C-alpha cells in the first residue's frame, strides 16, 4: 500500500526505481492496519451434509430481559438452537442460564445416537463460547468421536444458519404473542410452538417438502393447526 507521505520527485522518477520503492520502501503499516476491510462471504459456497444428523449447527441466544415460563419452569432467559445441516430440522431448548446448555445438547446427541444408530453425528459446528470449548460438552464429543468446529470471533456468517434462525424464531414468537394477546412471559411457550410450525413449513431450499419430511419423520399432520 502506498504511503500517504508526499514524494516531490514522483512525476519524473524512473519506472524501475518506482517499482522498487513500491515493493520495499513505501509500505505504510498504519494504512494497512486501519484501511483494511474484512473478507466478504457472499461469493463463498460451503459444503452440505449428505445424510441426516451427520452435521449439526448450534447457537444460543440470551439472556432475555423478560424471564419466561415454560413447561412449569419460571425464569427462562436463554434458548439453544440446534439445526441439522442436511434437512434443516431444528430443535430448541428453553433454559434458565448458560450453564444448562451443555447438558441439553448432550441429551439431544444421546437421544439421536440411540434412536438412529445408523445415522451418527460426526460434526458439530458452534461459535467459540467456552461452554462448547471446555467441560461437559467437549468431553462428550471427545469420548464419542464427534468433531467440533468453531466459528471465528465477530464472524457470525460462519455459523449463519442458527444465527438467522434465532432471528426468525423470535420474529414468529412475537407475532404469535401479539395475535393471541398473551403476556410476554409466555414467550418460551410461543417460541416452542413457532419451532413446531417452522419444522412443518416448506422452505425455498427444500420445496415442496418441509424439514419434517426431509429428515424422514414422515408427512406432518397439520389437522391440529386448523
């Protein structure tokens, strides 16, 4: 990068000498550090799992200002979102605090390994939060041979699926609460119902099927929603 410093003889300088100056002497470290821009993710295409439960994405959201009530438990302030890369099927967990996240995730992984032994989970992608890098969750992954991948700090695009779904599910949750005129503290119940609906609605990538069908859970029964 050319320095911002003035060089009076540049108009008459020999081209070969100018190239040497550009390569060796006119490097401004301050400009390089303060004018750089981050890499774009728009042109990058990632790979997708070819079987269900092979790759799971996860992300947490919270704490929410409004404590929620779910399944007889008050004080819900966090949610954990887990998405199957192959089918886009989602699970959400309503939790009181961050420390409950590893146990909830491990419980899901154990259920999947027992119910679907022919479709083992081999890769989990999360952000770099300490709850995923250390302790219970890391030990479980090491014991079962599950590979962990972490997104870089301040790079939400690397774990974009759960990040976008967190926004989507909260938008649907607010709409459900407003439509039913329910109090705000019931947001965990509304979020759970929103996830139920979104798993049974066709997406642009999966059309005309829904995540519930692609993951091979069968055609969803929508009669109860009418």
